[in-house]
């Protein structure tokens, strides 16, 4: 099978023009098939502040009312996505910016209201693998914004880590997929305060020990859960780390392994 | 050559949910190859008002400073584009939302500052016809937002009529293209106040007579200029009218002819 890399970047990179440029430089040096999934960051929150739209978060997940949905659709699928695409084009990368509604790529259902009403948040029900593959085989580098749709005309806001995970899983049917959750730290840290305490290899057992010891924080927990899920579903390799440092061979990040 | 229809819709349709639905119903009934180009409308102005970003217009063209560029990138390429795509998907249409930066589809150069500084406004220099055709041949219905790029990473704001025109011209190398500029009126009117005075066929001569008589207003003038340019450059048929009425056979719009 052909290699394919899925890279997920979050707000920390997007919010900082210098870091974003550094990331895009490193990213455009990748060879082979590539998919980028980007999150949002402060831009949406800043704008919501200016517009008087309140941002509510529960467990690191944004509560998305109608006004917030408009906002994230604009900022994620418009402003951020198209600026990333233009910046990649400037680096000679044939980028194509997409959201889950395009080509019916990622369908989701509005999360049922249980104890919490997350609003217009979508849980992924289907990834259109063939449509994704067709674009990838046309040598396009896909830049995916974490906006999905329900097939009935409703856009939905979906967690970007989850989008990256499900896209990686879907593509692992046809490619040997390497999935990198890139974030500001060099990897999963043994001790949150010590940047040099990166765990090189994180097994399920080790992770569960760390959870018990309270060493995996609420931001990292869903990331590790996504990582183990991806591996269980056929993704070949999963890393949590800093993409730029990894590309510069300054660090190897944390490889998550399913054992 | 295979038939292809390029439909351009403007703000009047986008601003009104009912009209937009009616348009999308009619649009999704079209058979064959289709490209939709949409403008912006009041959404961007409304938002700019809320954000305290000033909108300046000269000759019906928006002056685009850095803040306005952010705004139109968000609203046109994000909010409007993705909602149209989701709405088309709900109607069983395999829509793909794009802007000019995607796949390097539409390059532009920042308009040189002469008497007026239009800001981040892009004049189209190249349409990537092959990339467009590839997507069209994959049976995607393209929905194009009028945001272009300069190839150096800069997004630019381009008039939607111009985008529709240049896309239609580019595609006329490979398809028999019908171009429809859809707007709120039933066609070019002989008398602005009389909705029933639609001119069925508008020749160059007739148009120039009307311009001389002051009967073509400043909003219509660039549309007719675009229409004649499109015909001169190989587009097969050009109409100015109301797409929904035309599809319902309630009116035929104004056919612009190059003679």
C-alpha cells in the first residue's frame, strides 16, 4: 500500500502567523500523499467576542449554538481554510480546501441532547472514502476544515481531532496511514511542567497507568483515546507531538502503540 | 462538445432564505455539467456593521481593505459557500465548494492603485481550466466563491460576475457553455420601472443605443460588458435574467447576442 500522512494542527499554530509559516514550510516539504486537518483557535473566539456571541466550552468542546455555528463555518471553512490553501499554493503545493459537506465527504448527526446540549455539534457517521481517494489520487493535498453536515442541509461543528481520526481510519483501507496530532508540546509529557519529559512510546497500559495517576490532563485524554481508536481501526502509525520539531528531527514526538 | 451551464447568483438570492431555497430547487433540477458562481450580498455588510468594519463601494465595487478581505473570505468562501454546498447535497447534488485559491483555480493580481485604491481586489490573470475540467468530469457540481489568490499566498476579492465570466470563457474551450447572470429582475428592462419591459434579445447595437439614452444603469452596465466579452471569447449563449423564472418557463430573460 502507498504511504499517506494525515496531519492535524490546532489553534496554537493557527493563531500565530510565524508558527503557521514555519509549519507550512515544513508541511510543504512532505513528500507523498498528504491530508491536513486544521482546527480553529482563538480567531473564532476573538471574533465571537467582538460580535457579542458567547463561546461556551464543556470538557474542551465548544457548545455550538446557531450563532456560533455561523461563526465557526466562516472562520474554519472560510478564513482559516482558504488562507492555508493560498499559503500552500504559494509553496507550490496543490492544495484543495474542503469541509465535510463538500462532495459529501463527512456526514455527521447532530449530537443527541443528553445531560448537555452541545448544539450544532456533529458526531461523524460516515466518511466518503472513495471521494477522498479520488481527490488524493489527483495529487491534491487536502486541507480539511472540521465542519461536517447531516445530509439534510445542516452544517455541523465537529472536533478537529475526531475529523483527523475518522479520515485517517477511512483512508487506512487504501493507504498505509501515518497520523500525526500536532500540538504545541513535543509529545505526551511524563510531567506536565517538564518539556523534556516526552514519553517516546505510549502503550495502552502506560497510558491507563498515567490516567490513574492523574498525569493525563483533560485536553490530552481525548487525543490519546482518538489515537488508540485509530490504531485499532487500521491506522499504521500514530504520533502525538510537534510536527515542525519532528520534521526537523529535533524530537520524535510520542508514538502511540496499541499494546 | 458537451453542454455546460454556468449560473451566477447575486446577493438578492443569498440574502433571502426562501428565494435561496427556490433557487436551489430549480438549480438542482438542471441536468448536465453545471458550475455555480455566487456573490455575497448583505451578509458581509451586516457583519461588517456589527464588527465596526466599514464597507466602502465605488461604482458598485467593494473597496477591500485588510479587515474587509477577512470578512469576505469568511462570509463568501465559508458561510455562504458551505451552506450552499450542504443545501445542494441535501438535494442529491454532488456539490464541491471552491474558491480561486483551491487547486490554483483562479489567479489574480492585486489591482494597481491608480485614481482609486481598491485594496485587496484581484483582477483575474489565469483560470486553471484543466483543474476545473477534472473536477467537472468527476461529476461534481462546482460552487465557486469569488475569492481569488495571487499565487504568493494573498487572497483577493474579485467581482462575482467577473469570476463567472472568466470561468465560462475558460470552459468554453472544452464545453458548449451557456452562461446565465441571474438577478432579481426578469431581464434587462427597456424601462427600469416596468418589470414587463424585458428586452428578449439584446444586441451590441441596441445596448449601445440604450447606454447613450441613459437606460442602462451603473449596476447593469458591467453585466452587459461581461456578457459581450464572454460571447466574444467563445461562450455559446449568454442570458441576463431570473434563473428561477427561466427554469419555470415563466420568462426567457434577456439573451445577449454578439452582433
